[in-house]
C-alpha cells in the first residue's frame, strides 16, 4: 500500500497528500514515475516518515 505525500498528477491518476493506493500494479507504476510523491505503508494508520533527499544533479545539455 502507498500513501501520497505530495501532489501528483499523470495519466495514472491524480492524488493529493493523504490519499492511499492499494493496487500493486498501480503502486509499481507510481513509484517508477515519482518515487518522491509516495511512501510505502503497511496500513492506513501507519505514519509516514518523510526522508529528505539530496537534490538530483543538474544535467547539462549536449550540443551536437
């Protein structure tokens, strides 16, 4: 089960913080697309500890 921890919107759906997702196939797709928007939980009562992550390195464009 996943809990949404930040706003998320795509073709897979629209989720707000606090929403729960309990579909294993959808969970995998959401985590692949936006791991930082969701946290795995065992139950709806479980609190989610949000771990801050270092920002992703900037990617410079390659000119041809």
